[in-house]
C-alpha cells in the first residue's frame, strides 16, 4: 500500500473538525495519553444509544497492549 499524502491531509482535517466538535473528549484523551498507563489498568467504554440502550465493554491492559500503544505513539 503506497503512502497517499492527500489521504493524510483529509484525515488531519477530519481530526481537526472532531477536536472542534468535542474539545472535552480530546482533552481527556490527551490527559490519558500523557499519564502512565500500567499493566493491569482497566479501560472501560460505555456507549448510550439514543433509544436508551447502553453498551459497556472493558479490557485489562496487558504488556502486549502497552507495546502496541508505544508503537502508535512513535508514529
């Protein structure tokens, strides 16, 4: 797969719009990224649908998860 600078620019524009629409969430993610996530940390996501349904999932962070997160940070 070849590198496409136009797609990268499009992705940046979408990210900027997301940040403008949801500044508190972006700050939360930034704060989370700057904190030290340790093995054994539990990350939980709750989704509340407009029809009232709620979905919840979580993961317990493993050493391989931390390795993947470090690789992403270095991109």
